């Protein structure tokens, strides 16, 4: 489990939702390096599902489905750059049924 997260996002169990993780400022501070690859790790595994991911102009878009009501998931996003750098960012997804 990550010690600190960039942000916590809400999600209901039946929703399919997308979330953006921006590396734009970090890349700009490094001479406008570019992302060439990304990977995602979800903890705990097996309930919240990564449906799709994409990278566009320094922003990693992640699509998720599922998750168990009243459970928090930690998502670690790791990017690799053309300049040989590796950067990791962590978010949390708080799954709660509303209504």
C-alpha cells in the first residue's frame, strides 16, 4: 500500500469510470521528455479491474470497472520516458454504493 497518494477518487461498484494522472509538469521540468510506456498495479488485486489505459501528451488515462462496496483500492502508475527516466504516481479509488 502506498504511503501517500496524489488524489482519492470516488467510484460506485457498477460504474465504469476514467481517471487522468498528469505527468505534464514533471515532464516539462525535464526538458519536455515524453512517456513511451506505462504500467498499472492495483492493490488489493482481483476486484477493481483496469479496463483500458492510454497515454496522450503526458497524461495517463485509466478506465476502471468493478470494485467492492466500502473498499479502498490503491493504484500505482509507473511511466518510462524516452529519456530513460522512470516515475511512479499513486492514487486511491474509494468504492462506495450511493443511494
